C-alpha cells in the first residue's frame, strides 16, 4: 500500500521561482509532482482522470506499472492524485503561479 503525500510546490522553489538546488530524491519528487500539476492544470480536470504520469513507486524493488489519476478538488488550490495500482496518493497545494501552473490566462 502506498503512502499519502501532502505537499506544497513552493517548497521546491528558490526565491526567484526556479527549481531549488536539491539532491536527487527531492528533485525527482518535485518533477513527479510538477508533472501531475502541469497535466491537471492544462486540462482543468475536475473529475479524476488518468494522466500520462507514471507512478514513481517501486514496491518490493519492482517498478509500479500504474498511471497516476488526478484532478482539481473542491478545495481551492488543491490537486488530488493517486495510483490505482499501488495506492500511492496525495494532495498538492501551492502550485498556483508556479512554473507548473498551465492554466490559460
């Protein structure tokens, strides 16, 4: 069973709004979550929908074959995501106005 991640995308950015200098695992997490935010915001997905973002987990050292399902939630500024295969899931906050925000306008 996967874990639940509650994240704020601003924590991955430096004071200029660029990706902060991070070690590999943190940078990989930022890119994974950023991919989810980019997909959801480019489509305005209000209902859970399958993205093109592969799951990042490796349960038992075997790569999960799941594809992330994500959507904007009723909570302002929240994106919910989950992997239907392994159960990894989370909520992303603080993405508005970041490099990953793909909303028009």
